[in-house]
C-alpha cells in the first residue's frame, strides 16, 4: 500500500538493516521489512486518538471473524427449499461447537453494524469525511452498501419463517419501480417465487462474490487512509510540523503504540461480545427473531414482518411515505435516497473547521437531532405501523434528510472557534 507517510516519517527503505537467514531470503523476494517500515513502524498517526478510534480496527476484527465463521458454516450448510432450514438445525444440534459458530456469525452481523454505525458517526464528529479524505469516505459508504446487501442475503439463507417473509417483502419492493420493476424482481428471485433458485444465487453471492468485493473495498479504504493520513479529534493536519529527522511532532508510529492500544479495545469488545454470545445470543429477539426458529411457511405469515434491527431505520423511512395508486415507488426512492445522500456529505459540509470541538452550536444541535431521529427510526421500523409510530417515522424521516440537505447552509453560517496549530492532549 503506497503512502506518503513512509520514508519521510519513518526509516527510508534504503536505510533498513540488512537481514540474514530466512528473513534475508524472504526480503529479497517479498519486501516484508519495507512494508512494516512504511505501513506500521513508519506510518505516523496522530498522538491524540481517543476511544472513538477503536471502531475502525474493531470493524476489521469483526470482518475477519465473519469470514472465518462463514467458511466453517458453508462446510455443513446446504442451500435449498428442503435443506436450508434443516442444515442450520443440524449445525446447531449435531456439529461439534456448531451452535457457537452459528451464533458467532449471526451475532457478529449485528456487531458489525454496531461498529460500522459508530465508525461513521465518529467521522461526522471529527470531520473525517472532509478534504483530503473524500475518497476515504466514499469507500466507506460503498463498504456500508455492500455490507447491507451481504447481511440481507445472509439473513435469508437460514430459511426461517421471518427470513422467508422478509425476503418476500424486500424483493417485492423492487417491483414498484416503473417499467423495469416486474422483470427486476423476477431476475433477483431467479423464479416466479422465492424458491430454490433464489437460495442458490443468494448463497453464491453471500459466500463468494460479495465477500470478495467487500475485502477489495476494505483494502482500498486502508490504502486511501495511509495515503492521506489519519484524521484526529482536533481535525489538524499533523504533517505541518516535523523534527530534524522528518518525524511528525504531533504523531507517533502506529506500531507498537496503536497496535497495543487497539488490542485493549479488541479485548474490551470481545469481553462484551462473548457475554452476548453465551448469555443472550438472540438478544431478546433483536439479533435473531423467534419466527426464524420455525421453518419457512408460505401459508403462515408472522404476526409482524420486520427486517433485522440494522435495516429498520431505512424500513421505517419506506413505510413513512404513503403509497400512491397502490405502489410504493416513492417510498422505495426515499429509502434509496437515504443511502445515496451519504456519498455527497464531503461536499455538503461547508464548515471552515473539521472537528466538532471547534464547530458552533448549529452543527452540534443538528448532529444531535440527526442521531436521535435515526435511533427513533430504528425503533419505528421494529414496531407495527399503528399508533404513534407512523407519525414519528414521518417526522424523523424529514429530520434525517434535513440534516444533509440543509448542511451547506447551517455549516456555512455556524460560528467556529479558533483551531490550534498543534494537536491538544485532551481526549
């Protein structure tokens, strides 16, 4: 991975100590020491990282865990109308530690979204989406989009009753698109109904195509990060101040300092994660719904069809828009726009400062309202569309889009504080 933080910040490749033995042989054929010098010991990160900067490394940890547990699950899973549910039951009851692997994977999906949502929120806090990190943010949004597709297809594969009916609802939404709708639905399903063909293609995409694309985007995300350098809670460019050796005065080598610090974050995360796995793997029906422990039944609809929790904010936006002429096309467009608008955030934000520490009250209030509205949308998506929830969903959908569409105005007129020349020590 190329980086402009390498020789200027750490040891130049030409000054690396000459190795002998196996490492000398390996370095002549693969530049291991050069990679370590440029990307780890020679990559200088800001020295004022706080707890919010754990979530990037945690996302990588969860991704690796999902890939490894997914490999073991595919050894026993058989896609098909008559085999999918039974193979999951076989994994849970007959395979040695199969229940643990299955729960690591299913609960890991929820953990992945928790970590990614917090990672994106941190970017909005400290301006990590701003110049020169626009491409970094775009790669992150693409990862989020692919993660949603990967999670949806994985959610269908156990072939429980909620999986089946959730797939029916979500896939049918594409049918509301004019002209191409019906053909698109048939193409996604591979049949006229959700059946064997659907499971086979979802399985192929879930275990092969999408993970490969996801890994590629994560690598691109990390390459972009190492090229422009990490942001920090002050939003200050640490490259402005160097010592006589070319080291950044406001930075420290990523290894060993942040690798050790990240291990503390990983240990804390695993402690909580294992607690959930062993004592509440379904998390009260939030991570795994009760109807999904029943086989898919086209003749028995669950009392309330709702997607898994990490999709519910967007599902609530879909339901918040009334159907016109019996079609939900406008709701589908609003749901799609709620994702697309994320890609334009680097250019919507016009503030002269990056970090929330030095922004004025308008942005702080807007971000607070946006965060609360997003959580309320998640709750509304879990609840039946009755009572106060439809009205709450409409209000919060408007607040969600207002945060982005009004951003060029309130970030431009917002008062700001003077930004210090050097990074501060407080967290």
